[in-house]
C-alpha cells in the first residue's frame, strides 16, 4: 500500500491525497502550503479586487468622490460636536486634521474588517464548487479598502494644504517624512484581516455574527482614542488606549504627524506585534475551519 | 499505484447534517475540538446526520471517461466535490495524479457590469490561469464562444445562453489531466452543446480524463466509456455504459413505484374536472416495452361549458416531455355538456424503454384555451424485458434486410460502382 503510494509520489505528475483532516495532519508544514497558495493566487487576488472596484464605480457620475464622502461627513460632525457639545480637549495638530486622520484610519480598519468577514458570503455558490485558494477572496476584499484609504489620504493632503493657505494661526510643523507616515497604519491591515478571517468562519456557522458586528464597530468610534479625541492619561480612561490595539496604532501615527516621532513607541510596537499575531492566528484558523464549513454554502 | 491510474477512491465516506440548526451546532463543536488539537466527529453519525457518500471505491485510468449517474441526492455531486478537494472525506481517501480542473459552475465569478472580455480574465483567474495563459488562449476562447460581436458589452445584457457560452469557453480552455464536469452541458442551444461534446472528445484524445455527472443519457453514452450508478451514497453498479443506464432506469423505476402517490393537482375552474386517470394494470403488475397500454380518464362536467380539449403529456425523467396523447387528434370530441363520462386511450405496442414516466394531464376549453385543471397523474412504469438491446428512450421496431440495388433510386440514377460514391 505505502509502497505503491511512493511509486505514485515519485512520478513527475503532481499527486494529491485527500484523507480525513489531511491539512491538519501537515502540522507546521501547513504554513508552507499557505504561503505558496498566497503566492500562487496573486493574479487572482488582483483580478478579484479589480472586479469589485470597477464594478462599484463604473455606473456612477461622481465616481471616486464617493469614496471620500463618508469620512468628510463624519469629520464635519466631529468638528461641530467638539465646538458645541464636548468638553474642551487639546489635540497636537489642528482638530479638523486630527479627526480626519483618525477617522480615515478607523474607517480603513472597520471597513476592512467587515469586508474580510463578509468575503466568503459574497462570493456566492462558486466557493463550494470551484477549487481555488479561498483566502484570495479575503485579501481581494481588502484591496478596495486600501484604494479607498489612498483616496482619503489624498483628501487629507488637500485639507492640510488648505489649512496652511487659509489659516494664519496654524501651529504645526509638518514633519518632512509626512508621505511615509501612512505606512505606520499597516498593522491595522493585519489586524483587520486576521480578525475578519476568524469572524468569516463564525459568520458561516451563525448568521447572528453579521448582525452584531456592525453595531459593535459603530460603537468603536467612541471607545477608540485617536479617532475623535486623544487618549486620557487619567484612570480608568487610560485603559481604553492601552487595551485597544486600534487606538495604540492610530495614536502612534498621530504622534508621527505632530512631532515626527512617537511619544509611546513601546505601546505602538506591542500593538503591532499583537496585530501580526492575530493575523497569523486568524489565517491559520481560517484554513483549519474552511474544509469543515465549506459544505455549508 | 499503477502509473495509468489517475484517480483512486478507497472507501470514501462523507456525512452531512439534515437540519440547519443542528448543523450549526455540530460545525461549532467540531471547530472547537479542532482548535484544541482534537479531531472532529468523523466516524459516528450524530442525530440528523447521514452518509452522503458511504464506502465509495473505484479506480480510473488514463483514456477512460467516467460517468456518474443516479437519482437526485444519491451522492454524485458530493463525490465530485471530494475529488475536487473542496472538502476532505470523513472516511477513506482519494488519490489523484495530475492536474485537476473543473467544468463546474461555468459562469462563476462573472460581474454583470464588466464586459465579456474583462470577465474572461476574472473567471480565468478563478480557474487558476494567470494573465499570460489567458492572453495566450484569448483568441481561441473568443472564437469558441462564438459571441465576438458582444465581447465588449457588459455581461448584464447577455442572454443566459451567451453567458453559458462565454463561461464554458473559458473553463474549457484549461488543460487538466483530470477534468470534472457537473451538468455543464445541460444548458445552451443544441448547436453549442454539440460543439462542446466534440471539443470534449478532442480533449480526451489528447489525454484528458473526464469525470462526468449528468442526467442526460445521450451525452453519457456519447462520451463515457464506463459508468458508476450511485444510489443513496453507494455505488450500485460499476461498468459498461449501456448496462449502467439500464440499472439507473431500474433505480428510477423503483423510486417511481414508491412515488406513485405523489400526484399534484391544480384546479383553475371547478366547472369541469378530471375525476381520475388510471393506467389499466397488466396481469403481472408491470407493463413492458411492446405491450399494449390502456389508460382510462374520468371526466366530470358540473356546469355547461364550451367544447373541451384534453391533453396527456408523457414526460421522461431523463429526456423531458416526449409525447402527447390527445383524443381530438383521433377525432374524439369532448362536449361541454354536464355529466360524467369515461374516455379510453389505447397505445398499441408502447415503444418506451424501461423507466418511470410521468403522465401530466391538462383539461382546457377548446376555443379559449382557458384551463380547467392540471394534474400529474400516476406514473407509467415500464419494466425491463430480459434482453436489453435497445438504448436511450424508444424502440422504433426497426426491421432490416439486404436489398437489390435496382430497387433503390439513388443507385438507379447513377452508373455502375455508384455504391462506392456514397458520401
């Protein structure tokens, strides 16, 4: 039996053997397969992203303008709130820029998370009928959010220029590295994909997840320092900033914007490591769970 | 494993859960176990679970073409998905040698707002082709689809037939060693279907080994060299195509006997009605090919209506509607005067081959075509005789002999040696 199997394996054609739980039994070698699948599907990821993106904007007049609107609306509301409702607080850079940056980062995280979570459901029947690396659906769904992020960062750039052109009282030395600062948001990508992959599995098992998550994310704006207001050094509000990985990352990047360096690099580093860990764990969980849940599509 | 064996299934089992809620619970439970390094429940059937595949074993060699047939829910498609690696089996194992490709869900991944050409790239990528491979085959794909002139139009304006053409053309230009097909040739127009069949034959000649799930016996016997008949997750028969088809029809007949009572009835207008429809029984309880069949139809007209028309349609599970029985064609008129009457239809020497056929009744007003009622009557069961020489659906009672060329006009019109010139 095993002898004949070796004969099969030694021939030049690829041999696939499917047994109960074969992926599980690969142990650590599964990572090789996962990265190989990711590399193999780079073309597919690009095509799936392109399909979503073009499909979304092809039948619109204002096109990409719509990508920026939700951020502008939220920032406008924040500015009004701060002026008339909220207690006074200081931000290291002009508030409108602060809120715009924070909201751009938050929306990138929350929409990426939701896209990743819904990627399997939105692919329809093909997911249970055609064999292809399913992660590519998740990664492709993030592409749309990355592109939207770029457009919003561009809008942020316009806002900064406008601030300098029209407001004489601006006290903000823009660091020369400003064009590189968006890269400091990269951990949000890993965090969103990792969490999204885990939730995608849960969503398949129980539809309830799809109802709860948007509520939690909407609430997230108010408990994530760095989006609407900076974190407070006072107990217990301090915890919000320290325990929330999204907050640690956004505030780190806001420090870069304001001072060109981070005031709490250790928090940012810890949150970045945490995000990478979540990404790897989430991806592994996704691979582990997928064969068991694909029959549910 | 012999180098010619491309696919080997050894005692493959796969179970599913009948109910959604319990399935959710089991999936959650299994995942929790897997997370702590345990095994999901594979061997034991929990409540509401059943084996969709149960101990399926077979080998497939290069050059064969395997057909999978069986009633709905017998496990064919599940088998195909296990072969495709979509989910692993719960028992046994599958060994595949060579690249596997699927002609399954041919339009998968199409985006309605993108053009045909753009969608070729997407669906090609889903099937594992990269940009270069797609571009190298683009001309071929477009030519095969036969819809060049619509290629730069968004596919949301395509007809369903055009979508199938495009989807099939992309999927068909992969070059796998093992090709899995699931009912893909069930749609599209006849000309395109034949084109696809011819194309598949070419691929087989080039060394591709197809596995084919279908309900179409004609395509099956055109392509396959061997069939597996599935019933309730097990292989009932493995071997020759003609014999397999006969076994399959027996399975359907068996199911048909059990389904005698599942008649459906739609009443549109209570003024006229078909009270009953009965196939007169034969002495030994089963009608066979070549027997005379007698059908009795009871009509009840409750209020005066216009002249009536009755039509009984004979439907085959594998070929769709195949014949109609109409009293009017035989010159028998049905007046709309109130009363109860019984009509008799006699079909001498029925040419249908073994199987379960549905009889569908329509009673309507002759002039306005307004329906009074529709009914799916009892099945017409045709049993097998000992010899199973005829194939497909009908026997035409063909008679053959040698004849003198002078009797034949084609030969008379030509000089000697004309027989060689027969095209």
